[in-house]
């Protein structure tokens, strides 16, 4: 009994003088652990009578409880002291100036896209979007490109399965819009978005690129309407002095089809290395919507006509900002991106 009381007094004294949680835990392990003085004292029970063992057991349990309680109370005091010390050390001076966080810039392709959207919305167009994972039916067949059509070779495609693919242009969005109209015009939409083709990446080509296609369907739409729209686009995007010219071309979903050039802004049409001495720079493809496409999408081609055009956003950005490598758009290099700061 005397040994138990001596252990208790010694333990309570050390717990009282303890100054850290680690030291307190060491005391707990020492006094209450299997190799501590409490267990050593308990070994003497084997030499006691039944009555003495009962009395000794009660005293030992009470000693353990008192030591455990003292440890818990001391633990709360030490934890609170540790928390207060941490708060003092981490005190924030709210009068200090804040840290300067650098602001990012708008990506040049985003700038071009938003500029085009603002331009065409101002002309009465709406913006339509569609899935980047498309079906063969919408991406090709409704665009007058049936299976085994030779023009499919113009667009080397990423196929997911036989009938599912990554869209090669944003034209399928136009098909979705036309089918949703149930054969009733007018329609005036632009369809910006990402497109994908199996192409070798170099300074002017990428397997992923951005397009903005436009579609107008109404009664009495003519090639003159298309030309006027593209002239306004060229002047707003590249300057009031820009002129356009239309050259005959071929696209399955338009008939007639044209390639559109703008006068070189570097030499104003006189001829330079940028325009290869021609005075003109190719900028986009366009044409009158093929009557077959109108019919497949539910429109009466005897009543409705339309025009469509496709603008490559990288192409526009490269010409407008003098960028000579398309890979710069996707490099994530801040030295490149920080050159573009929108004035508004």
C-alpha cells in the first residue's frame, strides 16, 4: 500500500511539473504502461491473502484513476497553451499590404472568338454550339458527304468507332440547327468551337484547331449577301482598307463554292513576302448552301436558299497578330501569352 501511495505522489508531482505534451505522454506510458512501477507493485498480490488482494486491488484502481485524471487535466492545459502560442506566432498584421498576385491575360484565340461573336451578333446572328464528339451522320452525311465519298479524304478523321468520331468541322452544328427549325426560316447563326483532324503538327497545322462557321437561310438569299457579309467581316477584323476577292473552289456542302482572299495588310496589295508577291492572302472558304443539304435537313430548296462560311480562328489570329507558328497557341508559354492584352 505504501509503495502504491508513493508511486501516486511521485506521478502527480511529475505530471504537475510537466511542460510539454510529449513529456506528458512519456509519463503516461511510464506509469500506466505494462513495464511501469504500477505493474511492478501489482506483482506482490500473489503473496497476499484473499482479503488483502481485494483491498489492494481497490487501492491500485483508485491510484490508476487519479493518475489518468491528472494526465487528462494536464493535457487540456498544455493543449490550450500550445494553441495560444501558435496563435501568437501566426498572428497576421492586417495593416500590412497584401501580396501582389499576377493577373493573367485573355488567350489570343479567345480574343478572336469573342471579337467575331460580337461582330456577328451585331449583325443579327445568334451563337450555336454542339458536341465535339459527333456521329458520322451529322459530321458527314448531312453535309453531303455520304460514305465512300472521295471528299472525305480531305478530312483525315479521328474515329472512336464506326459511327462516332471527333468532329472535323463545326458544320454538324449547322445541321442540328437546321433540323431543329423544322424546315422554317430564317436562320442566322455562327458556330464557334474546337475541331479535330489527324494532321501532322507543324508551324501551320495542328491536329486540334478552332473554327467559326456561319449559316444564313432565308428566302431570296443570294451570293451578293454572302459577299457583303464577308466584306464587312474583313474590314472589321483587319481594317477598313481591306478588300476581298472570291475564287471558285469546291466544298461538298456548298454550291457554288468559293475561296475568299483579303488584300495583304502588309503591302496593301502591292506584293510582298507575306502574300508571296500576289497581294492577296487566303482567309476562309464559303459558298451557297447545297440544295441537297437543305433538303436533307428539312428545307424546301425551291423556297429557301442560304450561304455558309468557315473561318479558322488560328488563321485569323496569325494574320492579325503576325504569329508565324500555330504551336504557340497551345504551348502555354506565358512569354507568348503576356503579349496579348485586350484594350477593353
